[in-house]
């Protein structure tokens, strides 16, 4: 296995920024929350302790991505570990990309009247131009941060 350090470091940066947003919101920051729309925005206006705990937890879960990507820099002697890291990183990238893409498609379909979502125009705009593409960019970074080599 070989790493593509450009994508790997971009993925680490993407992940830290993503986790940082959760930590910022967990301490009560409100910049950008309205762009999420829906129930998350509504809950953030008067957050319960359990909601704040979930936001903190999501930030820490996101940071696990940094651990995963940094593990790719280690020269593992065990080929099983290398194969597992390859599969986990590729699957993570694929799932991040698909999550963003499918959300993008469904939100877009709601804007043209095919689906009915409870998402205001402001949140719809930001979900289509920032949030869903952000997920897809992260997926691309993870997916291409590692590649198979001929052994």
C-alpha cells in the first residue's frame, strides 16, 4: 500500500475543520448552524444537555478520521493491518462521498418539487453549495489518500 500524502494531509485538514465545527457548536457557537436547517437548527436554539453531549460526541467521532489517516503513514510489518487500513479508508471515503451525493440529490429534488422537505430556502441553499459538497470533498480525500501497489 502507498499513501498519496497530498490527499492524506488534505483529508486530515478537512477532518479537523469538520470536527472543529462540532466543538464550536457544542460550546454554544451559532455561526453556520442556521445553514443546517431542520431539526438540528431548531434543537440548537434551545439545546438540552443531551443534545450538547451528542454534538461533543460527534466532534470526537469525527476526529477518529485523523487517527485513521495518520495510521496510513506508519510502515506496518503486518500485511493484514495494511489491507484492513486500505479497506477501511476506501470504504470511509466512499461512504462520505455517497452521503453527500445522496443528500445533494434529495435536497435538489425537493427544490424542484419532486420531494417535500421541511427545509427553508436559506438552509437549502447552504446545503447545496457548501455542506453536501463538503462531505463529497472529504470522501474524495479519504478515498484517494491510499492506493494499492504491486508487491
